[in-house]
């Protein structure tokens, strides 16, 4: 079991000087980030495939234990809406192959559009086409998906239910894989709220699950500092 904590992005000059040193060049942001946090969620990949040269730079800038969680391309989730998406899935997985080969690829996050309602047959057909590796997580954004048949299908394929905070819905903290995936979206968390988050994640670790937890990316460094606090606290347990 392992705890991976980070943010959804790292390229923010506004994080100076509380997280990044005041004079740190932007090209060095990731390497510094990786000295304090051990994972990042890449949203860039939602709109375009990441260039091989860019991936090579990311790999070189991070230590061996660092993990990149990558959001699946919108063509898969929002345009094709999981249907007949085999070709694009292959292209997308091939594009992140260098991260996988370097041992630095975390889960692939499939974030579905809010107007895509539950369709078990569609989900089952889609999951069947995915190779066993890497790991996968699904963020459902329509209430109809939060049901036992969906959880059982995810368990069958060892796919994690993404527990994403939202003002529009409450996502059950169901364990459906050998790891858990959290997206903490609030701008601020009180001391008590952060204690509750630590307890929740600690329980998953006790169950033998790896945990990936990502705080909201903003122009202020608060999310990164929350992630660092969480990582230090749980590593000390």
C-alpha cells in the first residue's frame, strides 16, 4: 500500500514564494514539485495527446517513485461517449506509453460528461476492451451511475470509482479496486476537515489499498500545501 498525494497541475507562478522559491524558473517547477509531492494529475491530456518529447522531460524531472495520473482524452469520453472508441483508446494509451515504460504512469482517469446517464452494457463493453494495465478510474457525473450494479461491474474489472467532490452530487466512497482515487475540489479545508480526510485515507491504507489523492489546482498554492501536509502525516503513521 502507498499514499500518493498531489494536485491537478503544477505550472502556477502564483505558488511563489509559499511553495516554489521566489526565483525558481518555470522550467524547474516540476522538478521542485517532485521533491515535495509524489504525484500529479495531468489534465492537459484531456484536449490533446502529450508529445513524446514532453513526456521525456517529465520523466527526467521526477524521481523513480513519482506517478503521473492522466485524464483520458475528451474524444473518448465526451465526443464518442465510450461508444466505438477502441481506436482512440489505443492511440491514447500508446501516447502515454513512455510514462508506463518508465514506471511512472499512475491511473488513467475517465471523466464522463454530466449528461451521460448510466448504461451498464456500454460500460461493460468499454471496460472489456481495456488492457489490464495501467490502472483506471471513472469519474461519473450523473447520479444514475451511483448504484450497486455499477460498483460490481467496476470490481469485476478492478477499476476504481473516482470519489470527486462536487456541489451538484455526493459520490459514495465505494471501494471497487485495489486502489482508491480522490479528487478534493474545495479551495479551502478547515483543520477539522483535513483531519477527517486523513482518517478516511488512513482507513483505505489499513485495508491494503494504494491511494491517489488530488487537491484542486489554483493560482494559490493552498492545494499543494494541503497535499504536502497529507503526505507527511500519513507517511509518519
